[in-house]
C-alpha cells in the first residue's frame, strides 16, 4: 500500500481528527490540520498539476519551500498525480540547488507562494545557467516575467539569462509600499533584448500605472523634467495610510528615497538614498559596484555593503573560490578607483529578508564573523595547520569530538565523506589558510588526511621542502647530479632534433600510459616487428588502442648510457624492496624537474632513428621537459604558466607536443625545441591529458570549466566546444569503429560524443565522481568510479557488467593486447585482473593505494611472457606476471607516486613526487 493510500484510508475513518501539527518554536501556539484539510488541499494541488503540467516519461516535481503546516499536503498532492517529489532547500547555496535540479532533470518546480517575491535577487538564487536553460529557455511555458522590489538587472545580465529563441516578455515594475505597491511598469522591447550593443544606462522605470502620479524633484523640492532628483509618488484618488495616520489629503505625494535621472522624458533608476556614500572624497552609489560585479561571468550573485561607514565590502556567490584575484582585476578595469571594494568575501548564498530583499544586517554579521575568524585562525605553524585540519575533518564527517587523533592514512570517502561534504571541507580549509588551494578537491576525494595536509602545506609554504611521506623527512641533494640539472637555468638549449614545418610528415611510434601505442605515418616499422594489426589501417588507432613494442629494442644500449656522465647514481635513495626476485630493477638515470611529478611520461620513437627516442613530461614546477630516453640528458625545458599535471600528447605530424596547464591554457609546443607555437585558453584548470585523432589530426581535451574541446592546432582554432555537465579531470578516449569520443566528469557522467561535431551520442550517470579515464577495446568501453566499481559498457551505452572492489578507483583501466584481460588498481591496495566478462582472474595486494594506470608489456628476454608494471602511492613500482599476477620484482622510489609507468624495451619511465623523473632498467636472467 502506498503512502497516499494509507493517508486516504486513515482520512476515511478519522476525517475530523488532527492529522498534522506544526510548531515553529517561536513562542506561538502550534498549528493543526485535520485529515479533511490535508486531503482536500492535496487533491486541489493534484488537479492543478494534472491540468497544467505536460508529463512525459518519468514524473518528477521539485518542491521549493520552508518547513510548514502545508508541507504534508503538498507532498501528498504530488504523490497522488502520481509523481515523485524532489525537495529543494531554499537556504542551500544556489550552485547546490542548481546541481540537484539538473541532476533530477526537473521540468517543474513548485515554489511556496509566500516565498514568491519577484525580486531580481531571489531569481538569481537559481543560478544563471538554470535560469537560461529552464526559466528563460526557448521552450519555457513562462510568458511574462515581471521583476520589482529592488534595482532592476542590467541589460547585460538580462541577456545572459535568456536562452536563444526565448520569447518571454520581461517587465520592470517599480513602486513602494506607501502607495500600495507598484507605480510604474516598462516592458523591455524584444529588439533591445536581442541587441548586442552595450547600453550604459540602466533599464528605464517606464510609465505610471492607472491613477498614479510620478514626479521627480530636485534638492529644493521643485519638479524637474531633465536631470537628477528624487522620485515622489502619489495619486489623485489613491491613498495609503501609514502608521497612526487617520486622514490623508487626496493628492499627497510620498518621497520614495529613490534617486533617478530624467533624460528625454525617460526615468532611469540610480539608487536608493541610503546607497549614496562619500568615499575617498567622492560621491559613490554602491549599487554601481554591484551592477558591475553582476555582469562578470564568474559571479552568480552579489551584494555590496558600506561596513561601519568605513569599508566597502563585496559579498559574492561564486562556484569557484579561486576567482577573487581575477574579480579584483576586472573591477579595477570597469570601476573608478574610489569605487573598487576594500575586500571580497565569498559566501555560499545571500541572506534575504521576508520580502525577498538582501538582508544587509545579516551580511554585516557575516563580515564580522569573517574578520574574527581570520584573526583567530592565523596559522602559527605546521603543527597548528595539522591540528586545525584534524578538527575540520572531524566536524565535516560528524566524527566524535573525543576522537583524539585521526589516523594518518584515513581516507575521506571511506570515513563517511561524499562529494557534498568534500566541497564543504574544501571551503573550510581555504577559509582557514586564507587562499585557494589548486587541486585540493581531487586530493580530498582520492588521498589520505596526511596527503591532504602535505598538499595544503605545499601551497601555503611553497618555498619549504614539503614532506610527502613521513619516511622521507628531507630531500637529499646529490653531489653527482649533472650540471644541467643542478643549475635549473637551461630553459632553451640548442635543439637536438631537426624541426620541420607541420605540413611535413614524420614517421614515429608513440607510447603512453595504459599500454597505449600509436604508429603514425609508417606501418612498415610495426609490420616488420610483427605488431601491426591487419584490421588497423595505416596512420590510425588500433581498435584495441594497445600494441606492445616487443621488437623495439636496441641491444647495444642495454645496461649502459649513451652518455654516462648524464646518469645520476641513486642507489642511496631508491632500493629494491625484495631480496629474491626473478627480475631486478635498477636506476638507469633520473632527471630533476624542481617539483613533484604527477604527470605520466610520453615516449616518442622516430621510426628511422630510434636512438633519438624522447621522453616528454611536465611537473608542478611549471616545467615541461624533453629528455633523451636512453641517457636522461635534457634536450629542452620550457616554463609554462602554472603547474602541469596533464600528460603530454603528440601531434599527427610529430612536430608538436600538446599539454594542459593549471592556468587554464592548452599549450602547443614545438617538439624539437619546446618553443611555444600556440596557446588555447579555456575557462579553468586543464588537468585532462589530450588525445589526438590520427584520422583528422584534431586534438581533444577536457577542462575543469566543464567543457570538452576539439582543437585544430594547425589552423590555431577551436573546432567545437561541448558542455559536459561536470568538471573533466580525466583524459578522453577515442574509438574508431564506431567513431566515438569518450569523456568522463567529476559529476559522474560518462559521455560518448561525435568527434566531428561534439554532439552527445549517449551519456550514463554513474552517480559518483569519475577520476579514472575511459579505456576502449573493440567491443567495450571500461572506466573506474570512486564508488569502487569498474564499469563496462557497449559502445552504444548499454552497461554490460560491473566489478566491485573495496575502495575508490582512480586508476584508469589497461587492456591486454589480446583484449581478453583488463588490469586496474584500487585504493583498497590491490591490483586487479578481470576477463572481459567481468570475472576476477587474480588480484595482487600491494603495500599502499594504487592510483596509477598499469602498463602491460612483453618481457624483453625474448620470451612471449607478458608482464605488467604498476605503481602504488607509497613509491613502489611492481612488476607482475600478467597471466597469474605472480610478483616478478618490486622497487621503491624515494617519494610518493601518482604518475603511471611506461615501458619500452627493458626500461621503465615514471614520475615521482620527490621531484624526479626516473628511468629504471628491468634486468632479468643473464642481464643481472
């Protein structure tokens, strides 16, 4: 029996009994409703919804209201439709409300009537994107939108709210309570709304309503026809009594306190009398500051206060806590110097009065708490940061206060955290340290509390040596590092490779994480080695995307460097972790990048000159490096604008390297010299690694701005930009047959898009963030999720199976060359091997979480044995037999590892958080 049936059954027996009691806890008597009242109100609502709503498919109705006596009737009315109800908390941040509305695909939202006061500020609570996609979309049922009660939005803001093709009529209504509400009205012409011309003047107040008289008077009380003055309202037959008034003469004009300017007979609102201040010796209307700030794309909504008549404070609701510096710069561009705010304060949502207007007194309280918190929370040192982080961790996760210490290895998601709590913890940490911390959200969701602490410390105290593991208390400095590495000043060395223009084609093979190999412009090389798929045409991606370079070897180079002087001895820092092994790993060379290396290496092998094989990799030091594969000698370095976590990608012609950066730029560098060829700007950090389409040469990449991009680097243009519905952290995956491009988001969406147009072919919501990159094979697409599941889909979006682990999966899957097995790691510390039916073949327990993507490769000893290289975050590199999972060797690097390994011949390349890129020799049998 359903809930609504139970209620109706009770009502039929006890119609006049009390069904609902509501106590507001405000020293007033509780309110009661009988079953009859509840059922009748519910039936009225059900009938209304059925009459006015065009339901198709799943019926979902949002309920935007405060708790109250009517709430049970409204819920019952929705259920009776029948439909599902989605509660939307009016006091929650607009971005959060918007997230849930989009998540539930809400077409209809019920708003509590007493909540509706059509002020612009109240409308802004829904967020500009939701207003544009729903309220003022081309398909909206809203015919008229009338806004009043406060300053009308600027034309720039209005235009940003309207979806293309929207036909809603928009009105500016103006009035004051003293004359019984509205006094003037103005409809914004469609031509004005559609115009792209910038308008300096605000939207006019319009024309008096019937029986209303509008006058503008100067400071002497005289009515004016041109110029600035105060609005007076009244009417010949319209009277409103105030306070203790008993009689009011007809024709009484009321001062409004609103200042306007009259130009050519039209009245334009300037601001309230109490919004006029004197600052730096000049007159300022603080509503001007608000208007300019609102027109900035990064600002959801805002308010300005003149705190204690001495500080101009801009309160801002924004999705991005790192935009404060940018907003300041933009305000300085568009405002006179005396109008630039003293301080920006980021808040989750704006407080409102019961009339739907900004509650200035509440904003002042928020600012007082803000400055008190800043003074109380000044960090006295690393220990203080650790203690306060522990406190925030416990309070966010509702852990008991008597818990003396949170264990170092505690993971946020495993401790009861979720994506919403992670956002709250992020906000609290950034308030604590007084600055934004790039990449912190991903660290919170993927790493231990100790790693979170170290990440924060690196941002707050960037010049100090930051310990990423307690076992590595200090970074050792080696006396035998070659001079190039030690100086750190060689940014543009003499080019070692010969550069050719992009319309000339180079033949080469590319290796990247996850055993991905691409042969471009020459299949002869792979055919000679027995690794060219017959199903794979020249210059295209293999359907498996994986081929192994068993034959790409150079025996004369094994065991020794081309240039021994360039190889740093590291036996003191790195060490084999197991005594009896079938294979041994030794450091061949390492290259210092200056900061931790989370990116994975890209290895490019020229077809006709294997000795020029090059490793491309970036680091948090902003450096992008090209390093000789065999010797470790630096070929070139290029300093980019911010941290590099994105792994590099090579262009179709081989003459360019493409890499994303924290500063929101995608850099295209000349592969032979590192010279910047082109920079493409996105709207947020780019941690996604690019993918190249060998059939078109287009570069595909995602951004934290929630978009995917297709770039034509030769014409230096963006071919398409596609909204993904969430931050794109992972890397896209291209499949040729069918020709699909896959993206994954931190909002939990897996999307298949058309590579030519960017149009979404299908999408699947996984419910939890996707940090793992999708991996294609001929039949399936696989991806890991932070809920601990590896998910498998057909190329048409049908889920085939899921395999569950005991921890979040951040590792990207890697398939075997035969496409019979899939390998991946999990935060439960295991490396897994499943078959393509989702059945476990084996699992191997490591000593820490596995973040990196495994790499499958042929044993270099000449046998057909397949091996698997993997890395755990504690710095251990594991070599396993891929058929059984049996350990072959393990080697411990002197820092944490989030980079994924790449293996060529008998050498493994990997980045480490001790600031170095390592090349390890894999020695077995007579090579030891």
